[in-house]
């Protein structure tokens, strides 16, 4: 270990593994260490025995739940947008050859006590029970505008400069009511709260466009895809990629301590009495508690069921977004369900997750609106963890820290953090103009 590396990465969470892979592909000499004896960090996947051990101590799961090895339960469950940034990163790095994907069956939104399929095109808008007749026509015009919009074709802008016009003003131009704005902003554009309404509309339009283009990709019921056997395959796939390009991996490395020179710049990492030299360290917040601040708390319920979520057309995999306004909250709530169709549970079993940003000192009770959508549940586990963000200046210490995982059940915010970190580390923007057909989803 007493060598010098271009970058040392601490923690094998998904963000760190993606960055390790990207930096290795850039021909940097990378050492990747983790205090755990498994890949994934906070974003790992557990089999049933591991799940029981984490949340129930030493007890064993009842035999009626089936073989432990057939469970792959993600601790940070997230779907991927079919045309989104993570899929582009997977193709850019050729990690797709290590993974198999399958389309997600359903994408729903909670509105006035019921769940509805998210309408994402002009045709779906006309069919949706979310809106009355006149509102459907207005929504249809909005979706046609989104579908036709091209950055470099001013005719498609219809006189609107979306770098100046706010999202609120754009919706008002099409006469959309608050109910429609709510599902477009939260279930299509995937904004986590309503701050976006007063920000330039271009970002919202691009997000809605990404949703509808991803939806069209596999002609399924949602714009999302998900790896067979769950997300636990992802960190390992990027680890394999890094190894192919010469990256070195070391698990079970306790007490990784950052060493700094007299100017405060990182110069190495010490573990087990050995120091590896480097000029840059990438890590998750748990390795540098003195350089991060707590910004929130995530609460998540993990539920084992023997049926699909009611009112989702018997979807074997589904996302439901509960917008904040529908619940009288400051942040959205997310429901994620997967099953044996993605090889994450035995046949006939379903794993559902309900997650949100905790807003009270009784976080488990806050999940009730999402839990009430699930129907009968065989077993429920609650996970609560603090969210951290870096407060250091990376230009002064050369330490690049990822943000903790948020409660969303999609990858868009996660990848934004990864891409921003990549640019800070390397000084360049990752080129994600790739052939999207290189990532296909299996039919069965």
C-alpha cells in the first residue's frame, strides 16, 4: 500500500464506485478502500438474513418468507430514467456489459387521495382521469409544446425565453391549474419541492421532455428501468471496470485516516499503520465528519408483501410519487415497489419502500400516507439516517466529498452530484453524448 496514487477513493457506495470507474477510464492511478467487507456502503443490497440481522438483531427470518439468497433488498432503492444521465454514464464506461436491465411497469402519482398513472404525452393527457375535459385540452397543448421544443430552433420557443421565464409563468401561459402543475412538476419533472416554480422554466421543460422520451424508449408503462438482481450489482460493476483499467481495491480497511501537509492539502491516507500517498481524496461523508454538515434526515420503510400494490394494474414494479402539497408537507414522499420480476425476491413476494425527508421528531409516523397505499404487509422495517453535505473548500484541501443519498426513488439527483464531483476533480465535463441503444431492457 506504500505507493503513490493519483486519487484515493474511500467508501464503495454507488457514487464513489462510479467516480472510481470514471477516473480509472481516464487512466488515473486509483486506490479504492472501504472499511466494510462488502461493496455498496450505504447503498448496498442485503439478502433476507442480512436484512433481519440489521433490523432485528440476531433473530432469523420465518421460513415462510422463502430462501434468504433470493432476496436482494436495496438500502437506497432507486429506478433509472431510461434516457437519463446514469444510463448514459453506464454506456460511456461500457459497464452495461456487466448488467441486465428490465423496464419498470408503472409510474403513478398521488392526487386527492387516489393514485393515477402519470400522463406524459398529449395522447395520455386526453385519457387521464386526473383532469377535466377543458384542462385536458390545455395540458395536451403544453405537452405538444414540450415535445416540439428544440434549443436551437427559435420557432419552437413560441416567443418564450425559458432562461428568463419562470416555470410558474410557463404553466400560466398554458392556463394549467394547480392540480396539473402539481403532477407535472413532481411526477414528471421530478422536482422535490415547489422552489422550482420561481426558477427559469428551461430546466423543468428539459426534465419533462426527458421523462416522455424515456417513456417512449421501451413502450412500457413507465420511463424507468432497473437492473435484474437490484442495485447491488452496480457498485460491483464499476469496481470491475476500475480493476480492468488498473484500479486497486481493498475492502475491510479499518480507520482510514486522511493525512494533510502543513498547508492543509491532503497528502495521503493511513490504514493499518501503512500510508498510501496521493494528492486527491474522494470519499463519502462518513470518512470526514469534520468537513460535512447535517442537512436533513431520511426515513424509509422497507416492507415485504405477497401482492402488488393495489390500484397499480397489478404492476410487478412501480413508482408512486406523493407531491408535498397533496400531503400538506414541505417535501415529497416516494413509494417504490419491486418483485421477483426483477429477481429481488422469491416468486410471489414483493419488496415495497416508502421514503421521505423527515420533518418531525416522529419520522416513522410521517410515512403513513405512503404505507396506507400498500395494502396488507407481512413485515416492515424502518430505517432512519442523517443526510450530510460537504462544507470544505476542495480547492484548498483537495478532498472531494459526496452528498448523502436523498429520499427520491430515482437516480437523477444522485447522478447530478457524481457529474459535478467529476468536473471538480478533473476540471472537465463528462461527455454523455452516447448511443442509448447500447443499454437495452430485457423483455422477461
